[in-house]
């Protein structure tokens, strides 16, 4: 039998926010086992299934939600890494954004205007889009 993880540990493994994973659980997108105390536990097998879905470009929760007008729903870049913003530092024209993807970190230097426009702050979900030698940071709504 595969190991059971807490929701927080599973969210870290998937590289997503705890609240996002909880919503996926409530929406029935992620299968869980409940403890006698009513807490959700997620199997390694279910984590692997969710990761496989992410690799194919489909977020479990994204299938149900209609897109709002003017929201970016598709991008031609194939190298997209979802993570959580760990740090945003800015000085003058440029800002440094550090994103945690699973147990690894990616740092991108982008304009301060881009950080302000995206309203990036610590704890936000973000997508790093890698093209050749450039990295762009984006957010879904």
C-alpha cells in the first residue's frame, strides 16, 4: 500500500498551494482517504496521477471553471512550471522573483512594472514560462 500524505505535504509535492489542493479535493478532482478525525490523506498513487495530469497540461480544477473575458487561457510556450512565489525583491527598474517548484527554486529577473501588473507577492501561485534563455512569470486568475 502506498504512503498517505497530509494535504500540506501533498501540495508541496505537487508544487501547488494548500488552498488549491483543498479546493480540488472539495471539487472531487483528487481522491482522498479520511482519518477517523475527519482529516484528508492523499496516497502516493493519487499524487502520481495528479502529476501525470499536470505533465499533459491539464490542471484538475481548470477543466470545470469557465474562463473570464480577457484572461490568458493558453500560451504557445511548452516549458511551463507551476509553483509558489517565495520571494519578490525589487530595486529600481528590475525585480527578482523566486518561485518554489516542488522542492526546487527558480529565480527570474523581470521588470518592476511586470511585478506590479501581476500583483506578485509571497505565497501567490505563479507559472514560470521558459523560452530559450528567457524566463517569464505569469499568473492565472
